[in-house]
């Protein structure tokens, strides 16, 4: 099914929408897209990814193809990470920054290499709700005389196959050997006889792959994986999985008012190895003086779930706010992310979360809450 444009009357749909209908998925409005929130149940889907393999339709994500002789040098000015270190077939998770070093979006940059003419090729995945904003930002800051920019967002299917057994389920449909692809590695492969792009990336804290295909072969692969026993998963399980792994969700845990140093993403900021970029001055100042707030992991007692927007208290006074929270299906207790002043951010710090007018004990814990033993 072709994508539908988002209007007041209808939500956009991915080419795999009909597969969700056939599998009796429950749908929700997610950033203007009609997306499956669950198929067989969030807990079952979550456990499938942690123990075997699950798959997600993430075709709503923004997909940009860029090429040009000075491409990496121009992209260097838009992100705090040193992209010049990338070798062909490697990727970098990073962030687009505004002049205040606020996070416009978190993205993955896949460097595909340089051809005989010196033209560099890059593929970039961005968040669905920020696709238009990100596209405008790239077009504003990249030289149109040097860089060719293509928006592939409406034209491709993107499937995430995640879990410790993801490679076992996916390999039979791929001509090339997937094992040599390392974490954040990527390459062109042949899937069901058609060319496709595959990367060893994901948003679940588990090993797995994200596969970019034409719609017809995407539908065929989805159906083949369902028949092979891979569990279809919706946005509900995607959220509990990423939160256990303490992966930030854009517009909740990070946004354009928060810097990567405040968000615990300092490992993306390479001040010592690269030149100027948008927001650099602010990050240099923050690094020198220290940040005033930090994103921390929170564990509450019992089964009291600290949800998005709930107040964080210290000694009875308001000091912060929960950005994401859930009852962890893997761990069996509630976990959350929250911004608090730096003086309250150390592991072991006793806090409280206000839930429906009552304060419940909470403690700052190490992130991630869960770490996979099988991630390759």
C-alpha cells in the first residue's frame, strides 16, 4: 500500500500498514502516522526481542541520501561528533544541534564511502516527527552546488529485526553472510533476490539489524519473517525496550532546549578532534563550568511507576521532572529517566516521585537499567 499524505482527515501509513491490519494490530497516531502500538501484547513482544527475535515496522522514519565531493566536511559543521573518523561501512549515532547546542534531533549517519571521482556518499536516518524540520535544516546549511540531497522517506520500507536470534531468522533471506557485519556496520546486500541496505543497528538494547528495501520486497520479507516465527512488535514494546536500555526518545528525553552534555550524551561530543560546528561555544562553556542539570536513571519502590511529567522531589521540594517511565518487563520493577540538578544526580541519591499527589521513595541508579549479554 502506498503512503498516504497526512491531512486533517487521514494519517500517513507505511507500505506495511496492510500487514498490520491482517495481523489484527492495534493502531495509534504517532507523529501523524497510523502505527501499530501492539500486535499480540506488549509484554509478549518485549520478551520475544529480549529472548529470541521480534521485528518492527519503522518505515515512518526519515531517510535521506546525500552525496558530494565535500560532504563529510560540510556535515562536520552540523554535529558535535567527528565524522572524519568513519570508514566506509561504518556509522555514527549523533545529534543535530542549534546555536544554543540544543538537540534538533538524534540521527544515525551511515558513511558509504567515496567513489573514483572523490564523491562521498552518506545515508542518514532521522526521527519521523522531525523529518521535515531536519530536511529543512540540512538544505539550509549544506551547499546545494556541492551536495545532492534526496529524501527517500516515502519510497522505502524500513524493518528492524531485533533480538539475540535476529541473525538466525534473517540470514536465510540474505545472500551474503551477515556475521562479519559489526555493531553499527552496514552494507549493500541481496534480500529475496533484490538489492537492499542493511545495518547492524537498532533501538532496543539487543543485537539486531535494520533493513531498507523497496516496498514490494519489504512486504515479502515481513511476511516471510512472520512465517519463520519472528514476532511482530509495535510501538509499545519498542518504548519499553529502549527505556530499559536508557535510550533517549526525542521530544521526551531530549529536545531543542537540552544539550548533549545535559542528556548524558557527552560521548558524542568530540571537542578535541574536530573544528568548528554549530553549538560548539556553548558546549565548551558547559564542559568548562559543568552542567546545571543531568538526565539520570530513577528506580522507584514497589510497583509505583514514575511516568512522563511526574514531579521529582528532594527533601520535599520540587527539583525535577520525569521524562520517561515504565514498569520494566525484564527487571520486574519500575524505571524512569528524569532531569535533576547536578547536585542530585549521583548514583545512590535518595529522591521521591510525586504520583497522584503522594510522594513515593526513589533512588538514582546507574544507566542503562538493562544490558544485553548477547549484543554483538
